[in-house]
C-alpha cells in the first residue's frame, strides 16, 4: 500500500481526497462507477477545462442532479480521478522498485512492462498528466512521488553497485529520469514516430512491446562501468 511507503511527514496529502483514493471499485455504486469512468474518458480526451458537467452526464447517461448528488462538482470529480490516476501510477513504481527479491535489471524490466502495458491501454494518459502538471502543478506536489522513488530499493541497489565498482557514479535522479523517459516519451511523440515510419497503431504498439526488453539493456549499459 502507498501509505506504508510515504516518507516522513508526507502524509499531508489531502485527507478527503486520499480517503476516496482508497475506495475500491467494489465499494463504488454502479452509478458512481458509470460517472467516474465516463468522466475519466472525457478528461483524458478533452482535458478539465473543455469538459462540462453536462458532457459527463450525457456520457454516463444520467441526469445532472444525480451527478451533483454523488460528486458535488466537476472539480471534486476531477480531483478524485486525478489522484486515483497518480496513485495507480505511483503504486506500480513502489511495488516494483521496493521489491527486495529482484535485481536492478529485473526491476527495470518489470517497470517497462507494467508502464508500457498501462499506456497502451490508455494512450492519452501521458499527455493528460503532462497537461495537468503544467496547469495545476500543486496537485502533483501533494503526491510524495519523488521521495518514495528516491528512497526505494532500486536506488539502494544502484548505490551499492556504485560502491562495489559495478556502476558509474551519477546522481540517481538521472538514472530514474532515463527509465521514465525511455518508456513515456515515445507515446507522447507517437504521431511523429508513426508518420516517420508509416506505422499504424498495431505496429506502434508492437514496437513499444519490443522496448520492454530493450530499455533494461540500454539503462544497464548507461550505468555499467
């Protein structure tokens, strides 16, 4: 659980939103699920500003009064979806990076596989997160992502490898940034890549699946002495 991985006083994430994050899907009513799923689809496609409560009501096939009854406002609904999305993204990292049984290479392989699968399933997700990071950076500052990752087992293993002379000594943030960039950047630039190579969506996804094995090789070569 993410709560067990929070560092120091980082439990200052909004209590109200945080409690909603931990509400499992089986605890949502069918109507709440319909509203949430419809809203997430619209927010991913159109962003917060361009999505109206009427759009959400129409997409979920309910009336506005019922939407407001369950979620009060578009802002509250958006915050729930945003924090759930970030929680899911963060939880995957925490799960992989803090596994004491796997090597650095295995952690990178697992991270690559999980994130590539996640984004193939929701290809608009990286752009959505980047847009909201630009427009509402304070939402992201409430998630203790950086501290969780930078104190993970992955970083401990890397630092131990540096001490043993196996890996080059660089600031670990470069190590983490390279992993994330190699996974996410092709999705953000997919229209350009697909046009350059005349790829269709299936071809592009096949290329990304190939990167699940390539990314760990590239990262290890970058840090290996």
